[in-house]
C-alpha cells in the first residue's frame, strides 16, 4: 500500500490550487487523483493553430468552460492571477447587441456593459490551470486514476483508485481533500463506513456548476460583426443559443461563443453535427453571411460529461449552487474529510474564485490540525 499524508481527489482548479499551496509551503507528502486524462476539470480551453508563427498558441485558445472573473469582487483570485504573471484583458463589448425575440428580424439595441467589467485571461482559463500545474510536482499527480472507495480505518484512511485498464492501487492517508462535485462524490465513491444520511442528502441537493450547460464556439479569420458596429453580443428567445458573446482574444483569431438553451435531455439525442449546424444558422441570421463558414467550431456539452454531471443536475437548471458545510463532523470522518471544490465556497460557490477560496480554506484546516 502506498502512503501519503494528504490525498486530493480532483485535479480541477480547487484540487490543483490545494496542491500548489501545499507545495509552496514545502509540503510534498500528498497525492492528487484526477480521473480525467488531463488536469483542469470543468476548465477547458481548446486551441487553434495561428497562421502567424510569431504568435504563441495561447492567443488562439477558446473557453468551453468558465471564461470570466471580476477582480473588484474577487480579490483573492485577482491576487493569485497577478502573482502567477498571467495576462488579462477586458471582455470585448464595444458596439450594439442583438435581441432575437422571434425567427424574423433581430432587433438592434445598445449593448450591455458589465460593471465591474468581465475579465478574461490570454490563453483562456486553462492558462490558470497550466500556471498552477507548474508549481505542483508531477510525481504527486495521478492522472487517469478514479477513486472508487474511501475506508476510514482506526489510524488512517484507505483510498482505493482504479486506472482505465482496471488496475487498482491503495493509499494510506491521514486527510482527504474533496475537490470534485459533491453529487459526483455521493454517486461514485463508496464511503466505509457510510457517511451520515444528512451529509449525503446535502451533497445530493447541491447543484453542480456547469453540469446543465453546453457551449458552442465558432472561430473566424476576423471579427466581421464589428465592421457594422456590432459587439458580438446577442440574446435570443428563439435559440438554439440563448446568450452569445465575442470570444476573441488579442492577437488571435476572432470568435463568437454561445450558451445553448436546448434542454440537456433533447441535446442528448441530437447528433453533434445537427446542433452545430443549428448554431451556425443562428449566427448567420444574427450577424450575416460571414458567419456561415467558420474556420473552426467547437461544442462541449457538460451534461454528457460523466465526470461532471449526474442525472439530478439536468433537472436543476443552470443556477449556481449554494454553499455547504466543508467538513464532516461525525466520527470516524471528523477532521479527516474536507470539501474544497467550488461548491464548498462560502462566498463564490460555482465560480473560479470559489474554487480558489475553498481550496485555501481547506488547506488551512488541514495544516492547523
């Protein structure tokens, strides 16, 4: 059996930041388990090669997960991004927006301006993932390892994980930091002895951020919509996209992205190509024939991602979750099992800032005991 002081379950922002904090304080006796074959969790930025070889690939990455943060409201995240030296820019909003109330002619109106402004990262939110990962020793990260069981024994906790080829390994640890969605933990991990019914109920009642969403991105050679004074923003009661924004980055290709409003159950039986064609047709109706032939397009349906969504998430809508208790107080779990995913954040549950906040709080709890 392998041994470590601390196990982190989940390699998204919260899990990575917890490992980053431990490493920065000289603590290397930890292991991070990530079921996916990549780090980042619900943060996902897709890349497109630039036609200009002098430009870094990061200028052509587009977010299929979260895109924005707000420094004035989220100073802890803002400070971290500054310390990591990441490049930020203001979400493009210059120009008019379009309102699609029916399938005839969209109405043009003055655009909405976020105050404070929505901020994005050059290279997408994956730039934050990459920066945190550089501060984590790769030997402490177990990619492609799904945790199946956590057994609370008298002197340690036994964490059992499984690789894609079916091989299993066990770890004896003192503390476990839970950096995955509560519903996913309740569904997929066997806890021995069973967790209190009240805890399981609370986890199952907590909505998973991003789980009901699907995002579509269309990439173009230039922002042709700005030539007619449009911002790239649109709202639609027709669909398939209900909210559209400019996804361009400085120095890279232009792009538009939208949140798809078709219910997850309906999307689940639609061919991907059909849904993409519907999104393209909507962009043509809104922004003109220049939208008909994107140089690339991407679609991510988080509702169909088994490492994000469970059945209950598809019934909850798209609201951000309310925060929940970070620790399990009953024996034999008391002081040994701590939730640090974004859903556990007191101030920002369901946001990137929430993942940073809850991870910092969880690491503080672990090191104080």
